[in-house]
C-alpha cells in the first residue's frame, strides 16, 4: 500500500481516534465533485457525502452539513429549522475552519469542532463514500456508523 498524502493521513488518524474502521483510498482521478467521486468509486451519486460548511448568518457560528451527492441544500428550509438564516463562507474561511480544501473536506477531523447534521437520504444507503482530505482521496463507510461517530443530527436538507 502506498503512503497516504499528509491531509489524507490526518483524516485516517481522526477516523482511528473516533473508532471508525475505515480504509482511505487514493483514486487515480479527481473525486472533487459528487459526480466525479461517484464515477471514480463506481457508485450512485446519492452515495457520495458532500461535506458542506455554512455559517449561521447572525451568530456567525459555523456548522457542517453532510449531504447526499444527489441533493441540493434548501437553505431556507434549514434556516427555519435552525432559527437563523445560513450563509456560505468563502473557500479561505472553509479551509481555516476545517483544515482542508473544498473538494477534499472529510466529515470529521476538522481544525474547528463543527456541529454536524446529516442528510436523512444518506441514511438510506448501506455504504456511502466521503472525501478524505484531498480531491482524490475517499473512503467508504456505513452512514449510520458515521452519523453516530460524529454526533450528527439527521435532518431533511431538501
């Protein structure tokens, strides 16, 4: 097995610390978008975990949404649920909060502890694939196990 890039190794260490038995795979092509990841992994787009960082508009508190690759977040519905509108931080802020570049953000192991919510649609799969620190590193995981490990609250995002 080849050595993982430093960012992917950081994700593997974070998974180990959470008790998640995952094996990170570095793909020979990009997994930056949900569509690219699905093609590289040979799975449906819905099985790809998009790790999306948002800020609560008034409090500026960050949060993480783990979203099925087939879904677009209904920001207004989430705002109603959270009692505060959402805004998207720029790429620099996302990297500062997570420690990772967009397209490689894992669902855990971030520079800042982020309250996490998981798309209910992901929980309908036996296995989902998430980014592992780089735009070419991914890992498969049972979404129920992932949600429990990261303390994610299941919500509808659409």
